[in-house]
């Protein structure tokens, strides 16, 4: 089985489990609190993933060492690229 | 020889600000979605959180706004660079 199929299978299993709990398709009569927790789960997982991404980026920005020479070189290259594109007619 | 200095000033502030913000957001959202349903409805903590529906609506609206901004930017740059068709 390919990785794609594995992922799709995993996601559909989790999705079915979530649907069963949220829409009470099996009449499991779970306590109301569990259903309250279950239905925002897809959005919750997305938000948590977003927070993790943001934190990782922030942490790496804060701990990345400055490179003076590389910074100057990059600024020069950016200016060069801007001038070149302006010459060719791109308006930013 | 390449110079390597520790990240300075603005970089650290922005980076740590991002980390702090995402930690706060994670904590608030986790309490809202996962902890609150198990807390008695007359506990004072509920007054710090909006009704439950907003825990899904607000991220949805935020995602829409993000998509709108990206789309608008692409549209504006594309518009500025349109060239009129040449007529022979």
C-alpha cells in the first residue's frame, strides 16, 4: 500500500470516528461533555497546528545568528533584482 | 571568514513575541474547546469565554480573511502588470 493510501485510510478512519461521535449515528449515548469536546475537533487541530508552526518560526527567528556579510550581500542582490525587474517593466 | 553573531534586537523581540502569542493562543483555545465542557456551567471561568459556537466561527472567519488578503495581493499585482492587447 502506498503512503498516500495509508494516509487517506488513517484520515478517513479518524473522520468516521469523529462523525459517529458528533452526529450520534450509533446512539452511543455518550455524556454531553464528550460530544461538546468532539464537534470542534477538526478546527481545533488546525488551530493547534497553526500555533505550533507560528511558535517554531518565532523560535527559529529568535535564535538564528546574525550574518553581517550575508545580510549585506542579500540586500545588494535584492536591489539588483528590483532594478532589473523595473527595467523589464514589472511594477511593484 | 564568516561572521556569526547571536540574533539581535528586533529579531529576538519578534521571535519571542511570536512564541509568546502562539503559546497564549494555544492555551486559551485549548481551555475553551477541551476544558470548559467539563466545568460546571455556573463556574466563574465561563465568563472569560465566548459561547462555544464562536470557537469554530472565529477561526473560520480568520482563515477567510487570510485567503482574501492573499487573493487581493495577487490580484493587485496581476492588475498592475496587465498589458493591453496589441492591435496589428
